[in-house]
C-alpha cells in the first residue's frame, strides 16, 4: 500500500482506528449471534474457505485459516462427522488426501450468509436516515481498507 498524506492528526487517527476496530469486531459478533450457526466460528470459517476455494490438503487449509495443523485436524474431523466435508484421495499424491465441502456444507455456508445479510439489513434499516447514508458513503473507504492491494 502506498503512503498517503494524513488528513487527520496522528492522535485522532489512532483514536479513529481504535473505534473502527471495536465497531467492526462488535458488528461481526452481533451478526454471528443473531444468525447463529450449528457449528463454531473456526469450523464455519474453514467450511467457508473450502466452499469458496475448493478442495485442498489439510495443511493448506490450516495455513489459510492461520491455525496449527493439529487444530485443523480436529476441526475437519468434527465437520466430517457432521457430513459437512469429506476427504478424498489426492490425485497428485495417493498418500495424501484432500478435504472438500459436501452439498450439506455448501448449503450451511449459503444459509448462514443469507441469515447474516438479513440481520445486517435489519440493523441498517433501524438506523436513522442520516446514519444509513453515512454508512453507505463510507463503503468505498471500507472496501479500500479490506483490499489486499
């Protein structure tokens, strides 16, 4: 990311960053709570990754999720027991296996996303019109913050 001249004094930027961090974390937790899932957050995150990126080895999934391989082994075992993922032999290496989301797993991801969107939309609609407009106006900046560019 290239450096840009700061518009705000550093102390206000620090305060704003802290407030934004807390608000984003709270929004995420509230939406998770309002659109509850039958599986935990770590398992849901792994399932979303598999749903979006397709089959992968356990080690690759662990790296993507930022967890240790033994933790991912436990997560995948619980997802497999719930029939949300399946293991298949890796065609590139018969000694290894790939993990992929099942149709039920894909359905859970889609249903969870839809429930979170309904909850978010309801919260947005509960804001006064000026705050709704402020949130929508902030979207380009928030999208820029979330970009890996």
